C-alpha cells in the first residue's frame, strides 16, 4: 500500500541497507503486542506470506479466509488479502491470550519489518525507521538482516521488488481498462498468486514457482516482459 507522505515526517530522515544497525529491537519487551493491535486492514499480504502460513500452520488460502484469519481489500486498485483483525480485541487473529505471536516463525513480511518500513527507489528499496508507530522508545540496536530473520535475504529483497514493480504495472494498466476488464485482471492476479497454493517446500523453490506464475500471468494479460 502506497503512503502519500513525506518520509521526513515519519522517519529519522535516514535510509538504511540490510547490513546497517538500527534501533528496532524490542525483544526485551515481550508481551507488549501494541504493534499487533488496531492495525485495521494495513497488514497486506504478499504471495510469500501466504506460502509461509500454509507451510507453518497447514492452512491454505481458502482455510485462512473461511476461518477469518484474512480478508480481501482493495489497495492501489488491486484486490489483495490482509490480516483480519479480531473484532472483539481489535487485534491480529494470530495473537494469543498472553500477547504473543502464535505464528512467529511464519509471520508475514510486514510484521517482520516493523518498526521499519521500505522506501522504494528506481532500482530497489531502502529501509527506514517509522518513528511514530511503536510506543517503545528505548529499543536496542540490531542489524536489519538479523531483525528480519529471513533466509537468503538478497533473494527475498529481489522478490519483494519484483512483486512491487508488478503491482505498479497492474495499477497503471487499470487506468485504461473498462470495469469488466479491471475485474478480470484483479481476480486473475488474486487467483494465480494467492488462491492457488504453492507446492514448493523451500524458499528457493517458492521463488522459482513465483516467477513461473509471473511469466504466465504476464503472457495471459499481454504485459511486456
């Protein structure tokens, strides 16, 4: 989801790479869970998030939807899934009664990232610290790649950029499409990248399967490669 704000208003004014140290570590404040509450529909999931959850808790897209873990929303013109806050607690559905994440090893990319954000540039992205989002002010220093805890981080960053660029292309295409063709495009992307489960058992296999689907979708929709 794009945020039309000045990065200087929401960050410390600096951009970081994955090898940099930042004040993001709140592990000495376990059980706080402030970042898991009141998030509305802002935790938008990418295809790898669904793959991680499927492997981790054995629930595919249909099960996650049917059991109210996720819901569909519109972000930048595209129909995309997001975590569905529990109505009674206004909290993440994976937050347990002790204020801990029950899917921590398989948590979505945006959850891993927090309190960091991504600042996209022409040929990649940098990280920045969101200074207004986390109430804890005495966070410890940690290297970004350690904080994210993602194997093959460079491969993951490449994937994130590919997905970001693809969604931007889709958004641009929507400007010239009729309502019916808009519906066809958005639902086809949803079906191929989310509803259809990935069979890969490791991240390398996921990236290969993702790119094969990307080629298929581009050809199907007549998008340039």
